[in-house]
C-alpha cells in the first residue's frame, strides 16, 4: 500500500483492488476515546451512483475521526482519482470488490484494530455496504443512509415516474453499449443526472440540483450505458438477513430515487439493525440540519458499536 501525506489533515493513500490502484483519503482518529490495546477502529467509506469521494463525504468522516475512529474514504476503480482503463462504469459487483480491498487495506494500517472495521455507504453504496457485510462477517458495524437496496424496485420507480418510453430507451442504450464492449469499441455514455424530462439516468425532481449541491471537482456526469443492464441485479435486500453485526439504517422518508419500502424491508431482515427516519429527500441528508441530526446519530451509533 503506497501513501503520501497531503498538506492538509488528510493523508492520500492508495491500495490495490484486483490489480488496479484505488486512491483514498485517510484521516487519523482525533483522540484516543475508542483506542484499546489492540488499536483504533476504522470506518471505510465510498460514495453512491457515479459519485466520487470529494462529494460531501468529508464532513461525515471528520465527525467520525473526532469521535476517535480512523477513516478511509476511497474512489472506485475507474472513478475520480483511482486508476482503471475503463472510466465511469457503474458496476455494483466491482464496487463491492473495491470495498473488500479497502477493508483489507484498513486492517493492514499500523495502529488499526482489524476486528473493528465499520463500513459506511450512502445511496448506491448504502446498498453495497449491506452486501459487503453479508459476505465479510468480520465487519464490526454498518452505517447505511438513503440506500439503494433493490435495483429492480428502483427501475420500476423510474418507469412509474418517467414512463415506459424512457425505461426502454435506457435499456436500448445499454444493449448498444454491451455490443460495443464485445467489439472492444469505446463506450456509449449517458448522463448520470439531469432535470425532469431529460434523457439522464436519474431525472427525478430535485435530483439535478441535489447532485450539483454536493458533487466535487472530480465528478463526471456520465456513465457507460452498459451499466443500465446491471441495475436490476443489484439487490442487497436479498442478502440483508446475513448481516449479523450492528447496523444503523438512516431512512430519507421523502426519497424519490431509492425506494423507501426496500430500505425498510432490508432493515427488518437484519437482526441487529436500528433505524433513524428523517422527513427529508434523498439529497437533503448531506447538508444543513438533516446532516447534523443524521451525523450525530451515526457518531453515537459508531461509538457504541466500535467500543472496545
């Protein structure tokens, strides 16, 4: 694992995921409140659908570090400042592999207690962390907010809001791009987010503004169209019952992007889950009062779940 120290409080590091370099920020715990003779806990974080680590995650991480945990925030392969020849390919399977690789990197850090690794996710990654914890029973705790727990339900929501025509157009674009992949041609790209009525993959009311309010300089508003064909197979709700560690599920009750019913169904399956419900939309949770209420609950949960 390579690393260098940045000019800020952040350390920029890298780790290997299936032979590709992923880049991350690393924050050292601000105090020893959670430190034991075995070391410090660490929270591993990544972002949602097509997003990068510089998009509203650092404020959460800073709170976790102030509570006594190290934090590792990474970009998926092909996104942000991570390597990867194929850029902007939204693939939940690869994203989960990157989470597992980031966990390995966190466990190897000097001073980190490998038995106290938490995973944190929001939106698309809010579902990833459920699938990752279901597979890695050593994960000590999970925080999942505004999560995409069922891709099939999300696609049905898109069809209900935007009509069958858009769903068919996205599927056709995905098929065309899959054919381009077989011929080793450059991918066909779609806009990730746009205003209502646009051809963007996500065009629910408020989504365009929500993305723009939090996205950082490395975000690119495009994705490989082939990713559309995978969405229905991304169903963390189906493995939620296998997550045995403590889980905090933060529900955005007015979410019009990630179906709330699927989030509640997943939470009900997890034997050690607790839920915080907020009367907000999908993107409201990153800023202002909703952020303050949510992050306070997350810090309190992590203090309990990661206590030595």
